[in-house]
C-alpha cells in the first residue's frame, strides 16, 4: 500500500492539466486566444472554442450531432460558466514483478467569467481537487489588441503544455530516478510546480498583427514565499517573465515560433519553442535552459518534442520525447522519457487518452518498467 499511495500522490501532485493544448494553435497558425477567454490561453473556452472547435472540428464525424450548436455557456449575456473534469487510470510496476493500478481524479476545475463591459472582464477558477484559486481582472485597450491583468495566476512562459509532468514544465515532483553516480536526481523537470499556489501578478500583453507579446511581474513563485499581494520590496524579490510568439498560416503550412525569459532571485531561465503543421501532421517542441534551478549554480536543460498524426478527424496518434539534463557540465545525469499514445474525441466535449511511457536514465543505471495511462476528459 505505501507504494500505491506514493505513485498516486506523485502523479496527482505532479500533474496539473489546466493549460491549453498548443498543438491546436500550431495547426491553425494562431494563438491560444482563438479558443479561450484568456489572451494567453488555458481554462475556460470562448464562443469559438465551444461552438466551432469543441462541436465541429474536434469530434469524430459520425453523421449525428450530439449537442446543441447554440450552447455557449453564457447566462444572461454577461456571465459564462464552465468546467474541466479528468479521471485517470495509472498502471505502474514496482520492481520486476509487482504491478499496481490506481484510479483517481486528475482535474476538477470550475470557471466563471464576467463581462462587465466591452473592455473589462473578471475571471475566476476554483480547483476542486487542490483548492488553489486563480482569479484576475482584465482591462482591454487598443480595441482588444492589448490588455492589463491583475490578480493571481502563473506567469506566461513557453508552450504551457497540458501535461505538467513534461520536463519543460514541472516534471516528476515526487518520484526520483538514480543517476550514474548512484545518487537520485535532485530535480526532474523545470520549476512550474502545481504544488505552489498562484502568486499575485500584474501582466500586460499586446498583439501586433501576427506577433503576441506578454510581460509580467509577480510575487515569488518558483522559490515559494508569500503568494498573496505583498507590498512592493524591489525587483530582486519578484518574478519577472516575458514571452513573445509569432503565429502564421501560409497556404497548407501553419505554425508558430517564440521565446521566453524568466528571472526570480538567482534563477535565470530562457527558452525557445515552436511548431509547424501541414495537412494531418503536426510537430512542436520546446527547449529551456535554467541557471541556479538546481543548487550550486548548476545550469540545467530540458527539451520536449511532440509528433501528431491525425488519420481521421477525432483520432490522433501521438509520440512524445522528453529530456532533462540536471547539470549540463557533467555526464551521467540526464533523464529521457518516450511516450506513445492514442487520443480519441468520440463526441463533442469528450476525450479519451491512452498512453505508454518509458523512462530511461543515462548509462542505464535506472530502468523502470513502462507506465500505462488511460484518461477521460470532459469540459463545457
């Protein structure tokens, strides 16, 4: 039982599937704001994300409509409500022969979005599993091409993948593998942990045709501390993050490319990301370098690559490659994970995922058995 609980706890706490799915932005050559009420994506979907994408572009075409196309989630024209609900089955081996299975909720988020006026919006998200709230007020300017946000949220960095166990996000927070020197990895991913409450933040963004820019200042997120609205005590104690993204479609090709930087206390991070899509094939990836994330002034590297083939609408074949090098100056301390899977959207607002994940360490010091995951996801 302790082993089952450790696996359950590690996966629940290291997975925070509240982010947008960047491959859809790559496929359409646009930003995540096309489908979400937030300009930076994630969370509650807007009218286009609900009526066009969720009902028409995602599900398998069986020749029958399962939902009412007039559904928008809006009450009284000003208030919109929604949710994301995920359940997961994890099958994991301990040692050579013992196999454990755990079934548990992965995500239970409820959203509310109030349109006070054409330029003022209020957003709130309640995490029913962890209890961590996200909320902000947004003021739009330049006819919606620019905005200011103040509230509690995570700074916008990188692709913001929907799987927080990816090494470019939070990685493995509880489970640890063994390096070539016999010691465990001190970190197995970058510092975007769902265990930390969202900090007080001020963020601004601007869209210049196909270019989307964001910048923010927030209370410490990576190294903990108070996460509320502290008095301003100097830039050295704050999280400073900036991101740029360029997206475009040219005939059959579409894609995006961008870069991010972050600084918090001694931590310095920088990375690049991008993707391209043609017909039914999409590839995207991200590379990040972080100095002083691991103790002792070490420079770490994380990379991610994802390949998607859509043989028919509503069915995706997915392959992923994750890599994390705890110390770029040393050999024998890198971690690699391979994932293959199938994603099916059998009807509107419903998804099923099945994945097999294989993790390997350098020089073969730690070779755990494959993990098997089955996940269901519904939203509205």
